[in-house]
C-alpha cells in the first residue's frame, strides 16, 4: 500500500505526546501494575515500535503490562481520564501494522496474561487469557483429544487475543472456519474502562451478537481480557496429498475442480515454482521437484473409514487436470515435509531478495485461474519477481513480490504492481484482506470494497464502543472517512536512514499467513 | 400515507384492509403491508417512514411475526416477499447471493440440482425466507455439525431504519475487511434494518445421509443414550432427544422417548458410525429410509413452528439432564406437549401446542418460565421466549432476558442504525 521503499516513521512521537503522558500518569500506571509493569525506557520501547509488518515504525510513549481484567480496566480507565489513546498488543506478529502505536498511544501488552483458565472437555470449551499462544492452547487441548482449530502459520508465536483482534485464519480454516466461528464468549474492557461480559457460558445469545461483532475489530472496540473458545475433536485420521504440476494454470484449475466437485478438504494449499525453489534451497527442503511449476497440498481429515478413498478420488481429479505426479504421505514425517513447502515458504523466500511485499486478497475460487494468470502478467509487465503461496481452497491469495528497497525504480514498480493486483482481485468479486486485517497498511483500499455509507456506518459502530476514539486510533478507515479521525501527517524518513531497518519490508519474521 | 407509499412501490406493492389483516403482529393490524420490488424502493420507504415516524415491522413471508413482545403500534409491515430472486449462483464457488425474500425451500430446489445445499433447517422448514432465518438467527437440529446463520452468511445488504443502503461483508468465503457488521445484523430481529439480500456459503450434499431412531424408556435413558453417542466421538450431524408425545412421530412406542441421530459423510464413514451408534446405545436402533427420515425432520420442525408457545431453555450439553428436569416442571411437559432437545448443543425447546395452552393460564406460564429462567441463569444458562402469547408477556415475562451491562452498547447500536426508532419498536433490545 505505502511506498514500500521506506520504513515509514509515523508521527505521534515527540513533545506533544510527552506532555500528555506525564510523570504523574506513569507513576499511577506503575501503582496499578507494579514497578516492573511499565516500560518507558526508549531503548526498551524499540521492541514495540512495529508489528510483523516492519515497514512501518512508531515508538509508543510507553508500554504497560497488566495482569488480569481488573488491572487492564484500571489502566484503561486512567488513560481515558487523561485522554491518552492505547493499543492492545499480543505477540506483535500481525501483518497489517495494526499494532502501531499512533497518536502517542500507550501499548497495553497482554503478554503477562497468558493463563489457560479452564478446559472443559465434555462441553469442548476453553477459557483463556489473551496472551496465551495459539499453539499452546492446541497442545493443552490435545491432552483431551481436542484441538483449537484456527491455525495461522504464526501459531507458534501469535496469541489468541491477537487472533481475536484480527479474526485470524490459517490453512485448516477451509473446513473448520476462522477465529470468529470458534469464539463463544469474551470479557471486554471498553475504552472507558468499563468491564462487560459478552456471550459465554452454556446459554444462547441474549440481545445482539456482540461477540461476533467484536472479533476482528482490530483493537478498536476495547481489550478482550478473557476469551472463551470452542474446541473440536482431533480428527481420527489424516490423509495428505502432494500434487505436482507442470503448469500453474492446471494447478489452479485443479483447485477449482476439487471445490466444485464436492470435496471438503481440511486444507488445500498451493505453492508456485518460485516458492518451491526457495524452499528446496533452504534447510526445509522436502524433496519437491524444482522444475515443477506448482504444487498443491491437499489434506483430508475425519473418520478413518472412507478417508483414503476420498483422498484417492481427489488425486484422480488432480491427475485429470494435468498433475504429473501425485503422492500420498505415508507417515507423519512425510506429511510434515509436504507442509514445509507451505509453512516455511515465507522464511525461505526471504533468502531470495532483500525485501518482500505480501498481500492477502481473496477471490471467488472459480476465478483463481484467471486472477493468478493476471498476477503473473502484472509482475512481468512491471519487470518484478513474484512468488505465490496461498490458501487456494479459500481463494485467499498471498502474492509475494520480491524486491530491493535500495532500487528506487524497482520500488516504484512494486507499488504500482501491488495496487493493480489488488484491483484485479476486487474486480473479480473478491476482497482486500482474508485474514491479515486492514490495520494501518490497507486503510486506503477500504474504499475499493465499501461505499461511503457503509464505511460511515462502521465508524458509527466504533463510536458506540469508543466515542472518543481512544482505542487503537488511526486504523482500518481511510484517512478522510471517520469524523473522529484526525490523522497525523505521515512523515517519511529517507530510505536507508532508519536505524535497524529490517530486510522484510512488508513481512515479519517468516511467520506470515 | 397509502398514496405516498404507492408512489414509491406502485399499487401492487401496497396491501391494505383485509389483505393487511393477515399480517397482524400479535393481533395488532398494520395500516398497510408494503412489499417493495427493489432495494432502492425499500430504502425510499424506510427513509419516508423515518421522516414521518411511522412504526415499521420488517418481515419476510410473514411466518414468524409472533416473536417477542407485542408492538404498541404498527403502521407498516415491510415485507421482502418480492425480493426473492437468485441473483448470483456459481456452483463452482459454492456461494450464492439471493434476495432475502426467497424461501429456504425454493433455494433448496435450486441447489439440489447441483449437488449442493445450505445446511440450515430452522423449524419453519422450507416455507420461511432466507432473510427471516438470518434476521432471527434461526437454526435447527443441523446446527450441531453445520452451525447457525452466523456460520453460513458471507455478506448482506441492509437498509437501515433511515433508508441507508449498506453492503456488509462480501461474497467470498474469507473476509476480514472492516468490522464484522454481518454478525451484528444476524439475529437482530429487524431492529437494525431490513435485510434485503444475503450472500451464503454452500456445502456439497453429503454422499450418505442416514437417520437413526433410538427408543428410550424415559428422560434419563434418553439423556444417557445421547451422552453415549457424544462420548464415542461419533460426531453426528444432528443429535435430537424427543419426548412424548412427539416421540411417536419417530415410530417408538406410545409413552417412550426417542433419540434421533443423523449421520452424514461418505458411505464408509456413515456405515461405520451407524455400527458404532448400535454398539454404544445397546441395540434397538432403527434406521429410517430417506423419505421417512425427511418426513420425520419436517414433522419435528412443524411441531415447533406450530406451537402456540415456544420457549428455549439452554445450558451446557453436560447439564442436559438438569435442563430437562427444569423443562419437565413446566405445566403439561412431555404429556400434553413435547420437549425437543438439541442434545449436542444443550438446547431444550418447549413446544406448547395450541390445545395445551390457554390465555387463562397465562400467569401460570409466565411464573413457570420465570422460575425456569432464574434456575438456568444462576448456572449461566438462558431461557428465551421464541414465541410467546401476548398474554404471557403481559403477565410479566420478558421474552429475551437481560443482557446485563452490554445492553447500553446494544441500545447505542440500535440508535446508529435506526435513529428514529421506527423498527420493531419496543420488541427487542429496548
């Protein structure tokens, strides 16, 4: 979205902020959370100046690390009293700049709230604090033969609280649904410090479905301090296929055919040649043929009976659509190797170019062949290298443009191409983000998919939760839309001048998607 | 008023007199029933109604008007009956965009030809509209495997109380652009606007779809059989527990209870699951033929849809025995009228038929349901009056219960979408 050449330093730091967050307020925050629970040392704040999208950086005025709902409420109430905005933050693995502390915001880190409060195997529910890491909840549930279904690729690091804020997805969402299909109750600290219980327990929804509304609200409605989630049984059996294609077009037609012919895979993922080669040259090499144009990973899970037949029928569809080879994983080790091409791909791609820009658009599944062809066309037109590795079964594309931010001409072409790719996806009937969120990065794309009336209605909903615009200000909405939004002039630092600028502009830590 | 409405929707779009009387809401007859032919007409009607302060009841086919509290006044019923087209259906995408006034039955007809379905089976069956199922968040036994409308709806077109047209969500199966106002609208009962168009996610029809009936001597035996199925990880598509007198519909002996298990999947998996049901419940299992099964599910839905009083008692599935005990204390339960339970979801429906209810007993009913609510709420459960005779509400029973401090947010949201307060006024989130 932004000029990818620069690490953008966003206004909000400096004198104006310091005046609002004075020593007395810091002392009060320390009284609430303890002396070690407030970070104001500039060097220590560096860690919090970006999320996984490291192209944007802004140093928060302070970081507060509360324990428990009561402390969060006290902190938020105190900040509201002083008119200081705040940003809830989990592990900071987000890919949309959603955790940027704009407008002098204080970061409310949920890192210390990492207790699994209860697991109820009989009713298949868990209640957790927001700082619990996604994969840890999965492991805890496994003791009961259950699992937590949403599995973003960053699941080893990302937190349930962050997943709720972004309505996170993952490969297995194709069959099991995204975070909002699995969250059943929330304890929320509203932006004025009031605590409300939404949903939860064994009863039905009373009044509006505010749980559904809160999930995916990107930290702009308050802080979720307890989260009740649905657990699902671990499948009795899993069958995983790897299908190798000589033409990308055949692979994307195979995806459409698998969906259209009534299969319901647990996951259906695609990686193209650039991705396969990057992975095969890395430590995650899985023995994929590097001359292949594309590979599909097709996974089925469920009752053991009939599962092999289903996988074999899907393999047949792949062969019919032109797969030169279809392998079925013989054991868990081989299955993991199939998955490495997908799960480690962003890290491996990072080796090929100094910088990556990843998108998150979604298109109708039947439009995949055409849109994918258009993406390669646009890359060629703009003389850019693009790798595609994505949730094909959902139509959730992650085109990944490889570039070097020191090359100003290339950078300009990246900006142009990525805009045109996004437009192609929207014109095909799709949307701008399937699981990463709008955050700071994709705000200006919102007008591609929503009318002014709809955007203004969303702002109206935000005002109900947060009339003063204190919770995560400056996100989701295009600058001109929300009345409350008085965006700071964005300041760019000259390319290359930013200390510690990381190589993954537009992508953090290889944990993407 | 009538002339101005005709100016917007044409003569064919306005019904008055006797034609309007059929659309009475809890006995309150509207001055007119307005049936717009387009989203734009619906928007113009609502903008005018907001300006004039006319009270509007959003509706579909008119089959569910009896929910909630009785309205004090109804000027217009605004029906989506003419917004009933299939606007886009791409079988390869497993998605469809339909007018909210399309009935679930008509939609099913379109989808079956392509081997697909919308796995949503609210009590009114095929006669209810897609828009009503969405607005009321209605689901049926299939909710166990397939979820409720919030799990099926990808996007919708909402006309707000003051006539704004909002396109919410999208048409693709995964979408996190902006706030999820779709979830807010689902189950909002028309209080935020008229749902005019709905985009849904579809599923392939299962290769095999089998319904089994397990007879049980009494409530406890039925709970035990359902619990055994759950514990065995058989993962049925539906798991229903039916009391007398409705249990007779399943073919069990008079006075017996029935557990009905619906299994879906590929042929091998369903055969395997069927065998395991037999093992864990210890015999007596009867498999129904396809036609017979379809009849049974329709008939069970009908029992709910036709009930004079329909209340839903919900708590954790593990508390099903307690919830049933509470429900059995309602006057005439399991003798004069049936209890139907989604055993896998912990929801017990009390479907009190017309011959078992009279307004003379309204106070008794209000007291009994209030006391059931107090018991369940103390454990974190709920009692919702899905359909209550006005006399029972008048006798002091709140149909929906108290959302607690979140009510303030809900009221604020209602005002954002319906600033003039004309939609389903006084009936929900008041």
